[in-house]
C-alpha cells in the first residue's frame, strides 16, 4: 500500500497540531487556527466521524470475507476488533469535561428508525455490561446431546447469539447502524459549514491572513499516511492530551 509522508507542528496557543503546508519554494505557509464556535463544533463532528470510520473499518475487517472471516484472526484479535467497534459507536454518544464536549443524542439520531434505536440500546447494554464491566450478557454455555443415545456430546461457549443469532448478521447490523449515524453527522456538518461560509464572507479573507502566524519549526515532526489512514494520528493526539506538548526534531 502506498504511503505518504508529511509534517505536522505544534501550536502553543490552541494546544493542538497543525499540518505543515509548503509553498513552491519549500517555505512553510503561515496559518490561522479558527476558534469560533462553529469551527470548534465542526472539528468535533469530524472527530466523531473519524471514530465511526474506525469502527466501520474494524467491523469490515471481520466481515469482508463472509462467514470465514471470523477465523481469519485469532480469538484475541477478533474480540479486540469487535469490542473496538462497540466502544467507538457508544463513544459518539458520550461526552466528558476533559475530552470531546460534543456528543450525539440517540433519541435524535434514531428518531424515525425504531429498529436501529432498539439495536443501539442493545449495543449500549453490551458495552456497559460486558466490555466496560464484568457482565455476562455475551456469555452463553450450551450442552449438546445425541438424540439417539441420549448421551452428552459436547459443551460449547457461544457469544452474541442472544442479540443477533449469528456472526454475519451481527456485522451487517453494526455496519447499518454506523452508516446511519454517519449520515446524521454529515448533515450536521453541512449545516455548520454553511455557517462558516457566512462567517468567512463577513470577515473577509484579508482578516485571517493578517492574523496568521509562522510554523514553529522546533516542533515539527514527520508522520506517515498509508492509503486513507493516518497511522500516527492517534499517537499524536495522545501525546497532546498527556503532556500538552510534543517536541520532536524534524526528520
């Protein structure tokens, strides 16, 4: 898969990272961090969309080979991918003071789709009882008997059966709910974009250009993009949250 390298730098005022864009002479362009309410809201919606895209990638990794997909990985990887998708879906509906303050309301998102609303509540229950806590909602033990000899044949462990009935249906249901949430989020984002366009028109581009600033070259770090996935984005975000500043030499 083709990879692409590019640079990011730290902005001290906003405590965030910015992409380094260079002009034809190789000099970094100046930049302006938007701090108005609409811009912050759009950035948070984009963050939600990013989580949903990762959730969908995790589900598709399990389901893209049909019923044999589950056996493509070992049990630990399968469990991790499934729980990641569940956690990321529910994360979009939760907010925290120190984290992303914007969250979705499931009653609004699924207002006209009762089936998906019911499915969301079941997913939330799985997250709360079996992933975040030690509930046994997903655990089912089944005894198998030979109807002819009346003898015990096997004792097997099964999971998700009580919710969807089979692995392939579970994946399809998860993808359908992710697609629906993303459609809702995209509509919200479009409305915010229209507000931003009006804001730009009112201020004028010269205002933003006059307030733009230089990249702090001491904070530049090179990262890599593989296909459409930023492989270092989550790492960079974690560094920012834990230390408030990530300093690296330009490679």
